[in-house]
């Protein structure tokens, strides 16, 4: 444990770097008229790359810094890499977005907000203190409220940000009340100290139950788990596509990182044998995993069933991302290291396939000016490569073998089976089959329905290259996923839990 | 006159009432500004909790520190929400959250 504040700064260099570049990106607005329009984007990219260098120097670090506020451990390291990769890809996407082109004078704000959200996500992944959790959640939330309404002349985006801010502020308010109850019950905001106070066992059960449920509201809203998902479809549909893609990966992954750390550190009995099932011994006689299991079943079922009826591509992907939150929660039910590593592996797959799908949707919206699934008819003839790429991403989202999504689902299900949650695995498989229907519907429109217009629409070299960069790992990692798997297995280590 | 002994319980009851009123406000009010008021009530009820626990629980000062952070964050959140509402008003000429429903359900 790093003792002093001065020592602690050595461990937050990536965050410091991002903060510096957040300011620098904002300041590019002051550079004279002759600057390149894309200067803020390059500045933000530079910030992410430099932060990446510092992150890579933290391999294997396992420390608790700022007197227990923030953990720098392999678990948060894994998520930091995911956030950085997502950030870089989103900036590259944004440079080609037609929606954002219309507000290109506000690029400095846009790209600095992307950095701000990334900083918040970093802190969410590492925070081991309730106050820190709340603050970092708010940093992510506030940045995303602004981002989702960024094209403010567009009434849809305005509506998205209004709905987002009301739901978000409400849920985080409930979460704060939960935090205040936990503080009152245990006298601590530090997760480790809270765990020790709970382990003594003289705390009224009903109150702590209420407090944790209130916490779960805030966390559930961030990962868009049913029944806290109502904002998701509207926000994802209304926000600019790049922002939607960003929220669907970074914000969700950060929420999951925080959820896992909160429950693992806070409520797991450290004296119990880790391999044993009864790791939640702090709540004797009350089975927490069942609540999470029910939440997970609800989330994936509602997400998949409602997705079937969607005709807007962004809305369809929104429900699909709700369903994916359900799949990922399934891995959390097991509470074992195997389940955790399956979740981490799934996030790599989710990043690749979800960002890829959103990217192709954005390219199509740029050229065809539509987000409607029915307008995708004949895309296989008109833009063969984009249609092929989208097909790969959608099959990967379904979890069909020649793609990385299959490996992700495979490990989730095998983690469930090895902890005897067979019924949950079956529900998950049924859900995957249901999801095939709406993903394949898009593919059917692209290949099996005659286009109205037959002219070819080609994309520029840069777009094709970026699509290839996302398609290749989706397939290649299916064939050779050992490094990712061992990385995920190594990264389940949180500070204080070995 | 004897001053009644005000202890932790009284503070917690007040905060619970404020919390419930806040939730009620968020759910029932149509005006976005009133929804914001409800959210502020929720945040402040949590603040009362934090400070009351610190004062009466004979614990560390953490609760008071948290309350200061929350006050600042509440201001930031209010600023963002008001900016968004202002923008909605310019675009759609309404601050009624029920009328902002162009995205389909």
C-alpha cells in the first residue's frame, strides 16, 4: 500500500496524463483559424497513446493508493486497456461521422469530453471507496449526458440527453442514499473496512439489504440491466452513433468493473476458501447470487425479445447491448475466478464486435442517410464489403462459431456449468437462439432482398481499412485466443483478494 | 422550557421523509425543473444522513467530507440538467418531460 499522497501520484500517471490532455484538447479551441479542423482529435489521440504507455508500464502492479481510495491492480489494468482501445477507435470513428461534421466547430469540446469520460471510466474500474465510486460514476455520467446531446440542433439528441440526465441523476441519487446507509451501518466508506465491519455480523440485515439494493440501482443503471434499462433504447437511438458506440462499451464496462469490485471486495468473506461456493458468507441465509441470476435472466430475455420488434438499427443494437449485459451478469453469478475471467474475455469480444457493428451502421448512415433496417435491403450488392463486415459483427454478437463472440459465450457457459448453474446456462443458450432471429433479419435484408436502387456505393480507403482492422481480430481471435484468455485469467486478481 | 432531545433517529426520519418526497417528486412531476428539485431532495437527504451519522455515530469525519463532495456534485448536475432543459426549450418550446417523446417506444 502506497502510504503518502506524494508516493501515490506515481501510480496515477495514466489518469494524470489524460487529465492534462483533457485540458490541452479543450485549449486547441484557442488556436487560430488556420489550425486543422482535426487538431483536437489528434491531441486527444496523443493523450490516449501517452496514457497507454504509462498504463503498459503498470503491468503487474498491485497497489492501493491514496490511502485506500484507488486500487491499481491487474483487474483495473485490464479494463484500462479496454477503455483506451475503445477511446482510440471512437476518435477514429468520430473523424468520419457526418453527424459530427455538422458541428465541427465544437470538436475541441467533443474530444475533450471523450477524454473526460475515459478518465471517469479509469477511476470507476479502480475505485475501492464508496465516495470514489460515486464521484467517478458521476464523472462518467456527466460527460455522457453532454455527449449524448452533443448535436444540440438535433431534437432527437436533445431528447436523448434529457432522458439520460433524468434517469441518471435519479439513479445515482438513489445510489448515494444507499451509500449513506452503508456508511451509517459500518462507519466506513472504504470497501475493505466495510467488508471487515460486515464480517463482525452485528449489523441489521434488512437495512444493509435495502442499502445494497439502492446501490444496485445505480450500478444497474450504468450497465443498463433490466429493470433499470429504460433510458438505454432512447439514448442509444437519439445520441450520435459514435457516442452510442462509446457509451455501449466504455460506460458499460466501467459499470461492470465497479459492480464486480463492489460485490467481490465488499461482501465476499475473505476467510472462506475461494474455490468454495459459499463465498457470500457475509449474508448468511440469504442468497445474493439468486438476485443477480434473476436480474441476469430478466435482462437478457427482455433485451432479446424487445429487440425482435425493432426497425431502427441503433435501437436494435441498444436492445442487443442490454441483452449482452444480461449474458455478462451470468458470469458474475458464479462468483468464481473462472466466471470473472469469462466476463473479462467477453468484454474483449464485446468491444470488437459491438464497436464494429456500430461503425458499419455509422458508415451506412453517412452514405445512405438511413438507420432503418428495411433500408439495408440489397446492401450485399451495393456495398459488398460493408455488408460482409456487418455480417461478421452480427454473427459475432450472436456467438456463432467462426467468430470471437463464440469463444466469449463458450467460456461464460462453461463457467456456469462448472458451478452447477445449468438452468441459467440453458436460459442463456435459448436467448442466444432468439437473438439469432433479429441479427439474421438484418443479414437477410442485406443479401436476400432485392435492392430498390442498384448503384454501387463504395467507401473510402480509410473506412475499409478500419473495418478490416475490426473484422480480422473478430475471426483471428477465434482461432488463436490463448493470449487473451491467459491475460483475462491473470487479470481477475483484485487488490487484497488472492 | 425543556428542549427535546434531538438525536440520530430524528435526523434519519427527516432524511427518510425527504428521500421519499424526492422520489415522489421525480415520479409525479411533469415539469423538468420540478424533477430536478426532486433529485436535489434525494441528494440532500443523503447528505443529512452522512452528517447525522458523523455527528452522532462518534465515527470519523468521512461523512462530512462526503457531504461536501456531494454538494459540489449536486451543483454540477443541476447545471448540466438546466443546460439540457434550456436547450430542449429552445428546440421544442416545452419543459414538460411528457411532451418530449419523439423517440418511439
